[in-house]
C-alpha cells in the first residue's frame, strides 16, 4: 500500500556537488510506500534519505545521473578482489535499519574525521536525529549492513531492499578502518548480497564525472546510466556504460 503525503519541489539553491551551479530537488513524502512502488521510482532516478524521497530537477543542469550496477554481469577487478581479501576478517550483518547511541557515536566519529580531512561542515547527530534524517519511519524495505570487526561495530551502510534491486543510501565507518578501503568493500558486500538474493541491480546513487567524491562509482562494471528524467508513465532510458562512464549507446528498458 502506498499513501503519498506530499509532492513538490525544493527551493533553488547553490549546488554542493558542482561549483557555480544551482540545484533544485523534486521531493515526495509517503506515510507508507510499497517496495514495488519504490522500485518504480528508483528506476526513474528517485532516491531516499529518512522520510524524504528526492530527485534532482535542476533547471539548467542534468549532470546528476543515476548509476546502477548490473548484478548478474558484475565481475570484480583485481583491485576489488584485493580489497575483499584485506577485509576478510570483517563480519557483515544485514538487518532492519535501526537507531542507537552506538550508531550515532560511529556517525559522529566518521563525520569529525571527514571535517578534518575534507573540510566538511561540522555535524553532530543524536540517535533521534539519526533516525529522522537517515533511517526513516520504519519502511519495510529499509535495511542496514552492519560491519563488525570482532564484536566492534566499525561501519554501517543504509540500504533499501526492494523487488529486483538494492539502493545504496549512505555509508559511514570508523576512521581507523579507512586504510583497508571500507567504501569499496561496502559496495562489494551490497553487490554480493544482491547476487545471493537474486536481484538485478544495485543503485549507487548519482554520478557526476566532474565530482571527485563520486569517481569510485563507475569502477563497478558493467553499469548503466539514466540519461533523462521521466514520469512513472514513461519508460526510463537507461544506457550501458563502459568502466570510464562513457555512454555506449545501448539502451535498456
């Protein structure tokens, strides 16, 4: 069952991804939404964080393009296989997304590290804020990939598991784990889970060639790029891309 609460657009503001650009988001909120309906939204470029479902609808720029990995055809590169081997001691638990002081503390340590290394704005969250801003109201498809080193929680990946696909929402980790490549390992873990659960796609969010922080996404191949924003009554135009993100011209439904 799907009950839509709100549908509209956010104000036009400066883009945080590309200097000099202005951005606006289409926004939807649902009291409840089925996994099947959400899968249709994902295929048309919508994403979710907390209660908000959103899609880039910038008036003068279309560089935010959704990227999804072809799970059945995916083969890890040599570098990705080495990353998986380095993290063989990490235990991955997939469970309903939850909020706790442990989650908030880990998020705060990670964000403090990113503030020091990349100049991010300061951000401290509480368990309640973490649930409201990231986890959401308890959608049945909202999962977390909890990464443990022994009994210690060292990473959390928030993921939506809908029919036919996974949607990667957010990932954060203990800064001490960073040398082992946790970001790559988390994406590999999600792809492996999608393979084990017979899903076709893993959505890695928006990909912008000019944005360095998004560069890792096109290293998971083969993948497809959504080329246009379309409505629910239109077929979404996905095109296969090579590992460098170049459009191959082959369109898939």
